[in-house]
């Protein structure tokens, strides 16, 4: 970001975009450089994000699509129903053959 202002001895939360990707738990390193005119400040900070924090951050991230994939769910349900119908028809056909052989 450019052209931001900040009062002396203050701090603020600076969002870091993952461009729609999810946070993964693990160790991270932040390299930050702030410039103002001729002045320049640099910080390096190592931090860890555990699995619970990653889940919480991913739930709060508005850039991540957390909605269910209804096409995939519908396709799976349709395939399961199709298999059930085919299995039912095969069982009925087998019963019909057994009944014919008994007569």
C-alpha cells in the first residue's frame, strides 16, 4: 500500500491478502518495510499459525468461497440413486428368473 498515514507511537492491523487462497498451519516469516520520505524501517518477524487459528482465519476471510459445491453434491447423489435403481432392477430380474425356474 502507498500513501498511508500513521500517528507516532501507534499501531494498526494491516491485512495481508492471500488472493483467495486458504491459510495453512505452519511457520511463517514476515518481512516488512515502511518508508516515509527519506526514512525507511524494516522488520522481520517469525510466527506460527496452528490448525485452529488457520481454520478461524479462513472462516473470517471474505475472499474465500466457503459455499458448498452443489453441482458436485448433486452429481454424487444422482450417481448413488442411479446405482440403487440398477441394483434394484438386477435383483428383481434375478428373482423373476428364480420364479420361472421353480415353475
